[in-house]
C-alpha cells in the first residue's frame, strides 16, 4: 500500500503516515499478516523518497524564484508601456482589493462617504475636461475656417493683384494713345456767330432771281459750321407784308409764333441770325377771316362758295417786303413762308408767282414749272393738322394689309371749263374701264362729285378738287388699300390740292399711287425717300396699274404703309412738325449740325452741405475668387459728339427716313458704324482692346480685355427705388468691384428723402442719388446729364445679378447696341378666345419671346431720349395711370425703330428676392394691366412692333469640352 501524506493548513511539509497511526501503529483495516512479505521493497522505496525530500525544497524554491522573476519582468514591462495612472483613479482601485470584512461598520461608512465625495469631485473634473475638450474642438474648427478664409482671401488678393496689373498695363496703353493722338478731341461745338447785320446790296432782276442756287444767292458766311444755325423770325404783327384788305390767318400766325418759340434755333438778336423767316401767307381776305375752321361740321354742310372781290390781286405787297429792316437790298438769306391751310384752291396759294423775290428762298405748296428753283426753293404740304402734340388718334390701324377697296379716288376737275389733253383723257377712260372690269377687286373711282367746302370757283386754278367733307374722305381712305393721286394740270410741278391728297392718304394708311410722279416735285424731296412710302409711276404705266397693284405683297404693302405713317407723323402732321421740318431741311442743305438734344438736369436728393455716411460693402459675395472678370479702371465716359460734322452728311438718308429724327444732335447713336477688323492694328488702334492683343484666347486673356468691334467703354447702372432702403443698400453693396462700371445712378422715386443715418456702401465708383420730379415709373428712362456712357443697365432695386452675368450681358450688348439686351424674357400671346383678337402678356416659360424686361436689361442712352421726348405722351400717361408697363413701352419703342427683337442672355428667366417687401409686380391686377397695356400701345403705334425670337445668348465656350489646362470664357455662363 502506498504511503499517505498529511498537508497542514500552515503550509508545512508533507508527512508520511505509517501503519500504526499517528504514533507509528498499523492501520485497523489492514491485516497484519499481509504486510510482512512486502516490507523489504517498501523500505527501499522509503529510502528513495527520503533522498528525494532532501532535494525537494531547493527545487521548489528555485522554481518559485524563476516564476517570480518572470512575473516581475512582465509587470515592469506592462507598467512601462501603460500610461501613468491618476492618483485619484488608482486609489479607489487599490482600495477595492482591501479586505472590508475586517473593518468596523463606522469605518466602512466613512470609507463609503469618502468614496462618494471622490466620485463627485471626479465627475466635476470630468465635466470640466469635457467642456475644455469641446472648446478646443470649436477653436480648432474656427481656426480651420479662418485658414480657409485666408486661403480664399489670398486667392482673391492674388486675383485682385492680377487685375491691378492688367489695369496698370491698360493705363499705360491709354497714356501712349493719348501721346500719339493725332485727331482732335471733338465735343459740343462752340457757336461762332456773326455780329453784324447783313450788308446792303443792289437789288437783282427777276431773270437773275430765276437762276438762283445756293452757291450764288446765299451768303454762307453768316452760317458757320459751329453756329448752330440761328434763325430770326420777323414778328408778323410788327412786320406785315400783306396788301390792304388781306391778313394772315390768326390761328396760323399765333401757332407759328408759339411753335417757333419752342425751337432751339430761334434767336432774338438779328445780328446773330443765319436766315430770316418772313411769314407771307396764308393771306386771306379780311371778310374770310371770320369763317370757322375747315374742320367744322356745320361749315362743311352749310357754307356756300363765294367769289372774292380781289380775284386778281396779289396779297403780298412787294414794296413792304423789300422794306424789311434786314432785307439787305436783295433778300439774301431770307425765307418767305407761304403756308396754306384754309384756302386750297385759289390762286392765292401761289401769291409770289411772277413776283421778283430776288435772292429769297420761297417755301410753299404750289409752284409753277418755270417758277420753282430746284435745290433752292422748298415744297411743303399744307398745314391741315393741329398745332402739335399727339396725333396718333388721327390715324387708322395698319393691319390688315388688304382693305375693302383696292384703289380709290374722288375728285372733279375745276373750273368746269378746263379741258384735258389727250393723255389725261385716256387715263380717265382707262380708269373707268378698270373699275367696271370683271375682277374680284373693288374700286371707288369717282370723277364727278359734290364740291367740298374748301372750293372757291371764282379764282381757282385748274385742278382736281377734293370731294365731300374731311370725315367722308377719311372713312373712304381707311377702307382703301391704295389711294390714287393725279398730278396737277397746266404743267405745274406741285399744287396744294395734290399735296392735301397725299397728306390725307398717309394719315389714313392708304398707300399713295402718284401717277405722273416723274413730272412732279414732292415735299422735302431732297431728304425724304418717297419711294419707300408711295408708288411713283409715270403716266405711261396706266395700262399696267392694276397688275402692279396686285403684285405688291402683303409684307411690302405693310412696309409702305408703316413708312408713310412715320413720314406723316414726323414731318407733316401738325404745325410744329411742318415748321421743324422746314428749318431742318434748310440746315441740312448747309451741312450744319443740329442743336444738341437737351438732357435732363440731375438734381441730387442731398443738399450741397450734407455728406452721406459711408459703410464698407460686403466683399466677394457675387464673384468667384479664382475668376478674373476684368480690370479695375478709372471712370471713363463714352466719347460724345464725335460725329457732329459727318453723321448728317454721310447718313442723312438714314436720319430722315429710318431714325426719323434729323432735328437733334445726339452724343452717340446705336447705329454708329464699326471699323474693319484690321483697323484696330493698322492706324486706328486708339481705344481698342483686342483679346490677347489680337491673338485671341480664353480665360485670363479673355478677362483682361473687352475685345469686340468697338473701342473700350464702360456702362452706367440706373436703379429706380421707392422706400426700400435696406434692399437698395444690399443691391448697391453687391456692385463692389464690378469691372467696367462707370457710375450708379439711383433715381429716388419717393417724396421722402433718405434717412440721415442711412449708410451708403462705398463701392469704388460714384453713386448719384437723384430726386425724381414725381413718383413715376417713366423716371427710369429719363436721360439725365450724369449718365455719361452709351451703355445703360436698367435694374430694379431688388434684382440680384452676379457679376459674371452683368459683364456677359454688357459684352453681348456691345455687339447689339441698337437692341434691348437683358435677362428676364416675356412674350405677347394671341388670345384665341377673343373674336375681336387681342394680345395677352405672358410670363410662362416659352421657347419664343418678344420682350426683355428692363428690370435687368442694357439699352443705349439714345433710347432714353426717344422715350422721354418722342414716345407719344399717351403711352407715358398710361404708364403713370397703371404704375406699370414702362418696360413694355421701351420694348415697343426699340422694336418700332429697329424692327428687331430683343436679345436675351443666360438662362435666368426671373428674379426672386425672398426678403424684399412686396413689389408692384405681385399685385393681383398686375397681369391684367399688362394685357391692357399691350393692346393700348398697339393702337397708339398703329400695329404691334414686337417681334419674336427663339434664341438666347450664351458665351462661346459654354458647355464645350476643353482640355483640363484651359479655361472657358466664363466659369458658369
């Protein structure tokens, strides 16, 4: 049996137990007889075990030391790798291993309270540490943001530095151009006026007078090119040249004096005059002056023809004419005005026939062939209209092109004893046959009718008199596509009755068909192109007349009708139109520039002593830091009045027949010609800034220069505002750093002045705040004298445009100077549900547009003058009535002048300003009023001049794939 061992609690060594128990006795369960035989082997094992016990304790100690050293090494290694523990964190951990079983209850309670206090302290410290951590993270975030801002600022400053370098280079180029300039810097001419009265010369005979021309009968020395064409009017009340029993029509006399009083050429000092006006007619018998106006209805119905008692008298007393104080003996530089108005048939329409007018120019309606001096005398139509003002209500609409009657004529040959030559008789016979022919065309050709009230049988010249009343003739002409005009008889080159027919035909929109035009002289033939407003035919074409009338297409017919109406409105319609045209025609002969158009004098909303407060504008809100849009330039006004002495010499036909405004000289025109491309590099380089100095390019090269076909220029922003100060300040602030901006003009439409403490952003260019005459949307287009550039950007005070959008619009406008170029597009739509046919204003998204709103659009300053001075007053009144539609009116005007649609740029269709106060366009009645405006404006113009367009302008490289190392023209456009 194996030996047993006892292990004590004290960890002592094992003790073998023998068979005798604790004292060495034997086990009670084992028999004694069984142990005797194996005693000797056990003795041997016991001996071995004793030897083993001898070495046991050193081995165990050795193993313990080895394990202890390994454990110590591992603990020390772990402590070196681990972070140092906080005392407060480690203390509870150590205490946790203490033996709390041996502690008393009071000590245990104190220990727990201490641990709770430590926990509270640790929690507070942890919260403080978390707060510090969050603050550090916030500081880090702010520093990162600041770093990004500084990077952006660095990029912006680098871009600004590049712009300044470009600006310096362009300033150096401008300096070199100024040094090399070899042409005079033209401006408004200084008037060089004569200072003496005309010298007295010897009278000339009638034969010499008949050969008068401008080179041998006119004194040019009194009319220098810079004189401005001063005109002196003899007062008809003080210097009457009529015989006894005659007098000038009171209406004509009074109206003429008032009208000339408004004319810029009139002077009071006769020493300064270039020409002298003498009113010699219309001279009527004194008993005839009691009659009413020819337009009175009762007069037309009840007046009976009467025979004057002075049938063969000349109403002009030639001795009184020769005795005028400045006649100078031969009448040079005198203009004799004989303006017919009430008497259209008598011989008194040509009172100067067979009279020696010497060197005086004769201006009247009727001329004999041997009397008229071509290029010297002037033919004018009779004055049949009002003194002035709007005349659109006198006119008929231009559409439809084809009217009820193809051709009409009403007239009768008077006096009745007058005979016709064989050709004239054949013409009447053929016309009668044409009217009765088998055709679907309708004619009204009447050669016998009741005489009109204007006729006087006694001393009438042989001519085709007018039939019926003015209203009956007007109605017939409104129903006629063409109006036949027969020439006067007896070889006269012009007659008052013939010109009255032309006047009435143009007024009613019936295209004049002037038969025998090669034998006639038409009004203002030196300047007006009558082929554009009438059909001029020789008498020999009478047999082909019907064919020719049918061959005229609708587009040509409407073009003739439109041009005829423009000629009638501008040159024939009123007393003022006639007088202004006479003076302009004479001035045009001499090549003298007209007077400069008057600008509206700007009045600042601030008094002279008040200095508005300034504030720093926000920087970089509407620009990309890496995109350079253009150089920073000093203010550069557009050169003005450079073509004073060439425009009416080279483009006189355009001024009289296309622009229809030869009466004023404008600083610039949108029709100024562009030079050939090589001129920028060969002799005419002044002012041009070609891209890449001529090599072209994109990106940086494109941003450095304007390029294009015109010299460098800048633009002016005109902003209309009404009691939205903060919105205005924000809009002004966004303009900071905008290249090519010359000035900002703020039209203050409110009667209340701006607040004294209002801070105006300093945007680097002048800001002129102007007081408006009254609260009117028409103030947006006043031609203020502070606008010194051709390009004008009209914007609303709440319009938000990026800088790149503005500059792209400016570049596009430079290529379309005669059109409206802008951003939000609209169109006029036909109302299919209205049987009478009307237009609707539409702002829906569409692939076709006809208007660009002037809440964000470029226009030429020339159109500001036209809007203010030449647009019918009824349209401006309608704008004031609705406080709406001024943008539609401007689109009508520009399309009417150019016959071109506007140009829309970029994809922007509308503007949104979430924080702005409510604007006029959000009113419920806004669209209804705009519907009415379009239809009313169409009635005023006689047609709808708006034209449709189906394209918009984007930059050339827009959506074009380019190499990664190249740049586009604009980043987002």
